[in-house]
């Protein structure tokens, strides 16, 4: 049999469509947003490995011919020749002497403090100013500010990302149902949204905080109850505009179900506005968590939080490094997100054409 002369097609390589190539070029053309995305991504990825950057446990311990990894596993003090069955305190001089006398070594992370570690050897009363040991000083409880900043940045971004994704899913689904079916469905849903958004979120959080101690997931659930409304309007408008287009009527005539028409034919058009708004929703989510922590209705006491760092700066005016650290960290983070949002908006703007 003669071999076919047709060229082989590598199905693993799928180039971007022309419209997505134009969007990517528009995004890269916004240098401020493009580099902000790189900077924010690097900071976020580094914060995901906060335990390997700032921790009160060594990364690696060698003792009596064995290799131990305290940063990922818990070892009792008796493992290193101590007396107690509880987890070893590697900052204790007694434990350090036990390891050193046995010829062992300890490899520490860049910052030898976790977000909850208290420096008991401060030369001055807490809050202590920045030094070679505590780069950004300590708070009023003697905890390292640099470590709390790294952990607080991670939990703030993770909270914002999870809340943004979940609220976008709920908001897009609600707006799609409203816009596609219209009529009484749209009318009743709009009245429900008006009533729902009139509930004061802050008062509700104060009441809940008085009954139970809020944590990450409780705060996320409460904020999700009210944040999904932000995307309903734009998705509803897009579905209202396109539900009677010719290709939608043709899909109905072919017997496609409403769900397939909504999410296969109409949703891609609505995703343009959704993706444009998502960086700003992320910004708003992080700001909300920071505000709640600043007021004392956010994460449990002791949790690493940028809002709690700002509150400490407000309560300790004699320690300006606390307020300045919280202010500049939040300002830089939110500025990067705003710049990324502007670049995404330019990328999805059909009027934006590069020459």
C-alpha cells in the first residue's frame, strides 16, 4: 500500500486562535500589567512555601547517623537524646547542645521564626525595632513581623482566590439563568437580589462573631453569601442580549437542551466580561478580609493577617515599622492586582488593536 502523502498533524500542539493571539498581544503590550503579573506570581509562589522560608524548625537535622526533616515531620525530644516525649523545641539551647554534642548539624530556613514564634531574647521590650535577627522588627508580643507578613500574604491571597472563584461560579450561573429565561424568572430574581443586597454584611459578621469564633471557612462561607451578586448584572445583560440571536434559535430548532445552549453557545460570550472583572473581585475580596481583621471580626486571634498587622501599627504608634510594613505590603499587593486587572481589560477590549 502506498504511503499517504498527507502531512502528519501533531494533535498535542494546539496554537491559540487568532482572537486569543490578539488578546495575548494586547495583554503583553500593557507592560505595567504584564510585569505586575510576573511579580505577583513570583511572590505568591514563594509564599506557598512559607514553611521552608520562615520557620522555627530546621529544614534538615543530622543526628547519630540519621537524617531528619522537622519542617515536614514531628519528632519527639527523645529522638535526639532528650527526656520528653513531646515535640522537640529546636530553638531550645538544650536541644541544640544535644544535637551538636552528637556531631549532628541543623540547616535552618532563611528566617528562623514562624508566624507564631515569640522571640524570648529581645534586647529591648516588645515591639522591638528591625535588626539583623528580626528584619522588620517584632510586634507587641515579640513575634517576627517578616514571618507574619509572609504567612499573612499567603492566607490573604488564598482567601481572595477561593472566594473569587466560588463567587464567580455562583454569580455566572445565577446571571445565566436570569438572562436566558427572562420574564418572571428574571423579575423575581431581581427583586430577590435587591432584598439580599440590602442585608448589612458587617452587622451580620459581628453577630456571628459574638456567637461562634470565625475561622477561614466560616468567613469564606459568609462572604460567599453576598459576593456572588457582583457578576450577576454583566452576565445577565449578555444572556439577555444574545438569547434571541440566529445561532441560538438554530440550536433550539436542532433540539439542543437549554443547558447546552446556555453553557456551550452563550457562556463563552459572557466569559469576556467575567474574566475582565475577576482581578477586581479578587482585589475586593482581599480588602474585605483585611478590613475584618483590622476591626477584630476576621480570623481567630494569633492568625497571620495583614489587617491584624495594621491594627498593631495603630495601637503601637511608638513602633512605626508595624504600620509602615502593613501599609506598604497591602499597597503593593493591591496595586499589582489593579495593574493586572487593567491589562486583562485591555486584552479583552475588542476596540483595542495593536498596529
